[in-house]
C-alpha cells in the first residue's frame, strides 16, 4: 500500500510539474532604450561627425593640426602638477 501511495504522489507531482512548464523559446519583452541597428543606418552629426572625419583624414599624423585634446600634454599621459 505504501509503494502505491508513493508512486501516486510521484506521478501527480510529475504531471503537475510538466503541466506548469512554459515555452522556453519565448523571448522576454524588451523595456530598454537602446536597440540594435545596422551600421549602414547610423548617420553621425555635429561634433561626433567632426571627430570621425578628423580620424578618417589622418588623425595622429600631426597632433598640432588635430586640435584639442590631441595637441595637449595630457594626450601623452603627463599631467603637470599645480603649484600653489
């Protein structure tokens, strides 16, 4: 009698467990702000466009012509100490 009762509880437990499974292929709803985009769809403007054009036209060839921050001593990693 005990074995039948144990088998019955196990069977009921398995049926309830299998019945409560959800589809694992469902993707959760996305609540974020950012979304993936193709690189062809990105059109930079303003200061970002200017920086990218500088890089395209030879950034690093002449730091003085590249402008801030590339023509400062901070670009070399040496931070001057401020004297009081």
